[in-house]
C-alpha cells in the first residue's frame, strides 16, 4: 500500500470505509490522537464499545495480548477496533511477534498502529509500509496554523474571530496540542460567545507557567494546596489581583448556575445552554459542581465580593486577602 493522503483518509473514515490494518506515524501528536477518535466514531457501534475496543501502549503492553485482541471476533458488531500507540517503543522481538498480523490482516478487526517516529530501514516498518494503509502526519507549515486554529475551535464548539486567531498563533506558536489546550481555556473564559482579540490577550498565557484558569479550576476542584501554589505563581507573574477575583467569581457563578439547573432537571445541551457554557466543557464543570453545595457556593460569592472590596480599599498586602480567600472557600465542603 502506498501512503494515503490525510484528507482522503479522513473522508474514508467518515464514510465508514476502513481497511483491516493501518500504520499512522508522524511528529504531530495532536493529529495522531485525533485520528484515534475518528476511528472510534467510524468503527464502533453504540452499546458494544466495551466488547469491541482495545487500547494498548507499546511501552507496557504484552504483544501476545495485542495479537489476541486483534484475532478475537467482534461481539454484536461487524468489526473490532484495536489501537496500539507509541509503536516506536517496541523491541525487535515484539515487532516479530506481530509480523503475522501484517502479512495476513484480520478482516473482522481494524488494527491501528501509531508511532511518533519511524526508522524506515527496519524490516517490520518496511513490511507495514507495504501491507498497511499508511498515513504520515507532518507538522503543519506556519501558514497553515490559522486554519488549524479555526478547525480546532470548531471541534470544541467554539467560534473565534480572525484577529483572535492571529494573536493566538503569535502567542502560542505552531504546536497544535498547545493550541488546543489554550482554546479549551478560552472556551471556559468566554462561554457561548465568540472569542475576540481581547479574550486572547487576557486569557492566553505568554509563558509556559501557570495562568489564572489553572487557579480557578483548582478552586472549583477544592484543591486547596494546588490553589495556594498557583496563587503564588500568579502573583509572582504580576497578575492583576482584582482580575483574579473577577474570574474566580465568574467560575463560581457558573458552578452555582449548574447546581440550580440540575435541581430543575436539566441535563446535556439544555443544561450547558442554561449555564452559558459550551457543551464540550460541561462535564468538567459538573465534576466540580458536585463537590459543592449551593449554600457554600453562595457563601463563596459573598467572600469574593468582600475580597474585591478589600483589595480596592485595604492597606493590607493583596496576597493576604487572596490567601484568605482560598483558605475560606477551598477544600472545606462537599456536596451532600
């Protein structure tokens, strides 16, 4: 088999047209991981996923178990899906154990092998390149990054202006996995509205250090130790104290709105719309909301209001008020 164009590969998966053996390789982890999700959507049928899906990591997998999974017949479905990640970690002996599956692929299984790097001189790699449907995922060129930013935003249920795309590219660079991470944070920041330049300027970290959204999440997860550690980093970076309080207050209001929505029997997309958060982020917020009682969330909003007033008027150092905020609200309550 020759190398397949990535776009053709995507179109075939959307149509449910799959081969029994794939070899996907390249240096862009986002594209490799995304392909796994595409395979799951294309191959697996709802209700039979647990019976027909196996995921292995080459660094700690038993290749005999991998082979057995590939050779197992599907249950209540036409095909099984077996994913083997990080194949570059396989030893020569382990590669040899899998050779029979390359020579004679199992028609009832879609066996997908992924590797971040390959040595095309190796016998087994040459065999895979000959027998499997192969796709090489190369890092995108710089001029392709804006289109990727827009695509990733859409996949997260977000919309973003062209100017915001250009600024995000400038601040984050060309690594798609990092771009996805920053877009997720922006999604939590803006809710259902479009991401604008001002949002990117305020929310995207210009360094690899922690930013205010890690802090708000630590508060939501009731992780007092982590929240205090992150607070020190934020203040060392010169983050605006009143801005920190404002974003924590917004986060807490979302959690309280979710609690009230659940009490009204809302769920799924209706609950996400009620709380004004993109559906993609709903589960993360719900996990946090379950750690709080509605009463404690209301009390926290009062503490936040008091902290905001104190920061604007008190002669005491701002870090004292912010540390006190964490100690008063974080790690002391659980939903009943």
